[in-house]
C-alpha cells in the first residue's frame, strides 16, 4: 500500500522573479493558492524549501497555512525531495512547484492513479496548460535516480533522469479532454506572467473562491483575446 504525499517545492531565490512564491494574486500569496488547490487531493502536503535564511519566510508562511515544512539543499533538489519523503513516510511523491497558482485540483489524484495502475516509476498528464500539472513518482525511483545522477541538472530538476532514462518506467497519461490546452501558459516565472495571472484571477470574478481548471482556462483565454485585441488596435 502506497503512502502518498505532496511535496511542494518553494523558495524565495527565484532568478527571474525573486520572492514570487509570496507575491499576491488577489488576497492570497502564490504559495497559498498552491496549497489550497492541492489540498483538494486529500493527500498530506509538505513544503520543501531550502536552508537559506531568506527561506525562513517560506517556512513561516507554510506553517501559517497548516502544512509541514522540510528544509534541504538549495541546488540538490532531488536530495531535498528524498529527505522530505523519508521524514514524512511517503513512498509515493506528488511533485508540485510553488509557481503554479492555477494547478489543477484533480491532477494529484489522477497522476497517482495513473502511476499505480500502470506499475510505473513516474507518471504525468499530457495536454494540461503549462503550470496545471503535477508529477507522481515513487520514492524508490527518486533514490535510484540520485545514485545514478552524474549531471547537476538531474539533481536540480528532480525527475529529469527518471523521465528519460530507460532504467525507469515513465508513463505519460492523457489529460481529460475539457482540460487539454497544452499551449496555454498558467505558470508564473516572470513579472509579465504574474501580471497575467492577476488578470486571470480578476477575470474569474470569484474573489478567493477556488475555481475549477475549466473555468480558469476560459478566463485565461478571455484575457489573451483581450490582450491581442488591444495590441491590434495599437498597431492600427
């Protein structure tokens, strides 16, 4: 029997948008949007941050939201995930990142089911908007990946070796039809991304109520269409 937990990767030291995890969209920080949406899976959540002093803020914010915290290496994020999973007794990890305020509320359950039914080391859904998906991966696969890893890239990106190396079984599941918008960007990496995310949140018109991904997609498409129209008018 698997013991599944969500490990939410978060730190203040983002290169392109420092401090973004505590930036606000509406009245909630991005971290809180992630936690509240991931809570719908009913899996326990651990925020995995770094041992850097600046991430004391992340720990305080996470604990205020009622979730556990694990602190580990800045660059060896793979080891940070292994440490968190071992500390909290997870044999299956749902990997999520705290730059995705519109993560699909059903994605964690679907990814876990796909991985376990497929007897796979790793599973991810294809076709969801960028920033809406999560990954399911076994702790055993993460441990083996850390043994095999020779490139720092694979330690930083956690599942990259598991997804490409033939020594692992990686499964690519198909996302539900209504949610397939693979080219739609909902993640927050840059100031422009943050501005768009705030527009989408405003377009939803639901305050801090949690919206389904299908509604978020409609709002995002409306924002994009409006943006294209404005640029077209300026060009004329």
